[in-house]
């Protein structure tokens, strides 16, 4: 017997018992984005490797350690996308969507990072990304945060998440702060772990979100990024906070929040939860006003966020007990006897046309009525629609209620649609 082939570690199947909640969450996402007037864009899963190296930063963990990279037959270096912003910017530049224009875009799909798989963090994972181009003021930052808050409310998780907010200023402000932070940390090398020591020369701001508790203790006395902000970034942040205050959006200012990618500037934010253990970040984003020019386009400001859907689904399942748990059938059609198959097929197709929001399943496995009713019950259907030889001759349907203590009824074919509308 041949050895069975398993899925690649960290790349998971989504089974029929799991897809209903995914479809429900994705439906709430699509409806929310549509209500704000945002447009969907779809990009390739594979891009040229230099796109991510230039956008994300060559010394970030994503580029150095986590990308799935390979050479194609022309010896060009390609990578599976580890995130969506770089590809969205590339598409916007390539198709002339960004220069002197405003765009509100979103995308949803798989991303890939070579990480140690754990609950809520996989090597193939799925993200919703939202990207706004051409709007420089803090009002659009506020709209993005309001959009996410509205989505949390629809998903029933608003009380389980907290908004953390910060400003990391301009490139020049971060350069000045970086030097002050390095000078401070050089005095505490004995406390820094190996990862922090490596970041000290590559990306010292990432040390601010170190998970090492000893490092966090010394960071309490470190210089504060807010003290190094340029005036424009400071005013931008103050206006954003004022807007959120007036709109009733609660937030915490976290001066250690810097995000993991090099392209951010000014506003950065995360929605976090303590309901999922270590995997606490549900949504993260911020401004990236220099990224379009960095990738070869005309200077265009940008802001956006990404949501990890695996973690979001886990949180919804943990907090919201009113989500769909299974995709049960509404109507199950059983038939047996001479000339009943054509009548049953006609009934099934008629119902699918007239009642597209009801799920109608037709028994196609044969068997006597007893076996068919067992399949109908297993499907989870509320109603069995029965066609025997008498029903086929008279143009009727026998309705049997599978989940209620009600007597079966005979209904004329020309009345079955209205009957099911009233009884499902």
C-alpha cells in the first residue's frame, strides 16, 4: 500500500465543518468594506523578490528569515508573497492607479511566511488588506480605525479587543531617535538577548516590542520616541487622537508600538486581544507615505492595515457564540418509483431558481425511502420533500418535517414555493 501524502507543515486544510464560519466572517468583511465605498483588487501570489526586499526592508525578519524564495527557469528570483501592501503598491504603479488620484482598495487571500507553526500563526495564512492612496490628512487614518471598529461590532468581538496607537514620525525623526535608543541600549548589553543584540545594528526600533521581560524592564527608562517627533507628525497624531476622542473610540497610546516593517511612518496602530494567549494582535497597520516613491512611482501618500483571518476566526469562535456552526441543508428531496426521478430533478431545479437563499439537496444515491430518510436526517435538513409514484402522477409533493413535531402534509407543486417561504 502506497504511503499517504500529508499536507505541508503549517499549511492547513479548511474542512466543510469549518468553512461556514469563514464564509460568515468573510461576508461581514465584504459588506463592511462595501458600505465605506472601497474597491477590491486582486494581485498575484508570486512576485519578484526585490519587490519585498525594497519595500519591507532587507534586514527585517520577514526578508531575512521568513520568505519562500526560489529561482525560476530563467534564473529570476521569485517569492511567495509574505504580505500584500508591496504587491498592491506595485500593481497601482504598474497600472497608473496612484499618481494624482485617490484610491480606497482592499484584497483578501493567502500569504506565506516560513515560521514555526503554532495556533493562529501558520506558514500559509490568510489576510485581509486595506490600502488608501492619495490622502495625506489624519481623517483617513480615523476612517480606517472606525471601519475596523464597525467590523468588530458586526462580528460580536468589539468588547474583546483594544486599540493601541502610536506615531513613529518622519524618517528623519526616527533616525535621530534611533541613535538615542542605540546609545541607551549600549549601556545595557548585559541584559540584551542575542536577538536584541543583532537588531541593535540592523533595526533597533524592533527591540521596543521584544517579548523578553528583562529587556522590557530596562526599556521603561529608555528615551521616548514621542519626544523626537517632528512637528508635522506630532500635529497629525494630535488631530487623529482628537477625532477618535470625539467619535467615542477608545484607545491606548503605546509608545513601544513600532510595527515590524520598514515602510511605516507617522501613525501606527494595532488591535490586540488577550483572549488568544500569545497570538494577541488581530489587526495592524499605519501610514507609509514614502513607499510608492521607494518602489519607483511618483510620490504618493498611503495608509492601510492588515487582518490575519486565522486569528480573527479563532477570536470570533472564542467570543461570539451566535455564529453559524454548520452549513445545514434546508430541503432534502427523496424519490422512489417509476418516473419519479424526472419529477424530483424538476422540483430541485425549480426550488433553486425560486428560493436561491435556501439550500436544496437532492438524493442521488438511490435506495428505498428508509435509507433516503436516514440521509435526509444526516444532512441536517429541516424538511424532506417526498416524491413517490402517486405524487409524480398527481403533481403534488409530500412534505415531512424532520426537526418539528408536525404532521406531514401534501402540497401542490404550484404552491410548494410559497409553502417553503412560510415554513423555513
